[in-house]
């Protein structure tokens, strides 16, 4: 008498363990295409552009945060934040500008 199966059976009806299918006569199964092809020049350019955009925004945020910290210590609110934001903007802009001039973009 066979025992009832609950869920996925670990053995087939003959009592053998299931075997994963091997490569057929045509060779290995075709691999699926990757979601993003980073070898494509358009995708590569878009990825580098996004990287530069996040670096620019990160520089502005970081220097704004430093200015906010300076404001809290020195009591010069909001001048540290303004100077920090402008410094971050200038630094981020120069970074993006020189990266595109060097051809890293």
C-alpha cells in the first residue's frame, strides 16, 4: 500500500528519487538574457551619468550637513548651512565638469 503524500513528494511512484533533467541532445538549455546589458554603450553612459548625479547630490548634502553642525556649535544659524550648501554645489559641479572633460563620462 502506498503512503499518502503531503506537499511535494520526495520520491516518485517507483520509490526512486527525482532526478534533475540533464542537457538534452541539443546541448545545454539557453540562458536567459540579463536584465541590464552593461556592455551596451548607452546603458554604460546612463549608469555613469546617474553616478555623477548622485555624487553631486551627495556633495551638496554632505557640506550642508557640515554647515548645519557648525551652526549648532557656533550659533550662526543659517549661515553655515548656506555656505556649506554653496561649497558642496561648487565642489560637486567642478567634479562633474572635470569628470566629463576627462572623458570618464
